[in-house]
């Protein structure tokens, strides 16, 4: 079974600073994918970034980067130069690449960016 | 128009009523999903379908049923709604052919059961 743990229910960050949102996962699969989604107050789910378990480089997408530490089973999201529009819920998710699997989500972290 | 469309967007119903949430997509994806979001619990998988003849239960399927009427349509039914089914429901699609397989979500259907 897959499990995602996000231990930070809420985080605050000052505008223009960097912030790290924690995510740990548990799986017995060797090949899997890790995802981060953003949910603003309007409610839609926005895909941010993906990391494959065999990718040697950490994924980056603009101001988002994924700090992937496979041995520690962690996939933390780093947002650089925070903006007010980054205030949202952030969800970590994973999916095994083998078998008939769907994404499993963590409980989320609410990020508030302060001016 | 949105690629993944959910109807209704908001619904208030009473305990015991039957309710259907509908989802249609124009992305051409084979895989469709229904998730439920509750505060503090994240998104939990209700049902998923990898093609029209392939329906699978997720972790919280009790009290729900689904129908995959066509590749583009996947509906979720609550046969006899109860208050603890009050939640935000998301339909999503994915394409697992040579891509990351990320989910594309609809805008959500907020259901309140009184």
C-alpha cells in the first residue's frame, strides 16, 4: 500500500523568501512517481511538478523544485521567492508505475505568504 | 470550456435522497477518477476507471457507485445520501501513455447533505 505523509498542516512565509513543504512517502514499489498539486482558495487543483523515482536530477519548474531524497523517502517541495499568489493548499501525491494504480494524496499543507 | 467538466458545481440535498454527480472530459483520456476532499484528510479515491469496461473501487467506495457511460463520461452516484458524505468531490482524468500520468481535475462539485 502507498502512504503519503505531510506533517505541516500550516506554514507561514514572508514574501520573497523561500519555503520548503515536507512530504514523506511509504511504498514497496521500486518504480513510482511523485507529484505536487496546488489548490488556491478558488478550489481548483493545479499540477505543479513531477519526479520519477529513477530520475537522477531533482525536478524543477520555474520557482518550484522538488528535493527528492530516495533513501529517506522524502519529496519536499521548495518554492523560491514566495509571492502572495502562492498562498494556497499544497498536496503531495504518489503513484506506483506498475499495476493498476491511482494517485494517493497526503493531507495537505496550507501555506500563507505574508507581505 | 474546461477540459474536465463537472455538474452540478454545488448541490444541497437531504438525507436519503439519491444524487448523481456527472463528469465529462474532452481530453481523450482513457483513465477517469472520482476523489473526495475533506478538510484535514486530503483527497481520497472513491472509484477509478481505466477504460469503459474497467471499473475499480478506491479506498472509500462504500455508499457510492459509478457508471462509465462512454470514454468521455464518468458519473458518481450516492444511492441514499447521508450527512457524512458532505464534501467536495473531484473528477479527474489521466493519460498514462508516455507521460508523467498527472491528473487533470475538474473544478469540483460541492455537495451538502442535510
